[in-house]
C-alpha cells in the first residue's frame, strides 16, 4: 500500500553509524550514505570483528593457543555465506 512501510526502532546511534531494526525483522547498519541490511547473527559477527580490530589498533595483543580454532568467518556454513 502506498505510504505504508516498516516501522524502525533505533538500536544504536553514533557520530558515524546508526543501527535500526524494522518491524519486519531486518536490521539496517547505516554508515554515511551506505546502508547494509543484515540478519541478527551477521550483525553480532560484525560486532565481534570490529571489537577485535579496535583492540588491535590500540596495541592489545591477543595470544591464542596454537591448538584453538579460529572464530567462524562470515563465509562459514554457520552464517550461510555472504548475502546481498
């Protein structure tokens, strides 16, 4: 119907990004003129990756045991691969 769409709830807002959830369940990550629509699990994985990047920028060394498994990547079967 014309003029009707999803209602959005702001989950987080910062100086360069905003995260909203539509009433239909989609999560939107907006950074400047770019908006990425992701599933909740993908948003969580992005958050983990960004937190690790910030730690590495700050010079925090994370030593992992050699026999530990790497964290699942966005291309792993757990996340179903890259999605558009």
